[in-house]
């Protein structure tokens, strides 16, 4: 019982720190979708995840396609961008096909 309470306290402490640190890195999904580029050049489907992955792998060609700066901590942002991109997937598919 004591170990479970300690584990829960530790988990909540880590989540608080992550919640405070995440805005400092920027959200790749929002920056990629708000890029100042023509619609026919925009990447919609899993854009934040793609941007984070390109930043982690230092893929300059893919980073230039987005025309935005990647987050400062892409490894930290990747799981949250993947979650947000998954939640926005129906709207992204619609935007990709009908823009």
C-alpha cells in the first residue's frame, strides 16, 4: 500500500514537471498546421509527428518542407504531438483531400 502511494506521488510529480516544461518546447502540431505556406504545399496528416521525427533525425530536407522551426525538445514533444495528431486525424484527412 505504501509503495503504491509512493509510486502515485512520484508519477504525479513527474506529470506536473512535464506539464510545466512542455509549453517551453512548443507544440509541433500547432506550429506545423499554422505554417505560413500555401495550402497546396502544406502537410496536414500527422504534421506534428512528422516535424518532430525530422528534427530528431536531423533531416534537413524534410524540415525545409515544413517552413517552420521544430520544437526545441522534439523527443519530449513527440508523444504529445502523436496524440494530438491522432485526435485531429479526421479533420486532417478532410483538409488534405479537399483543400
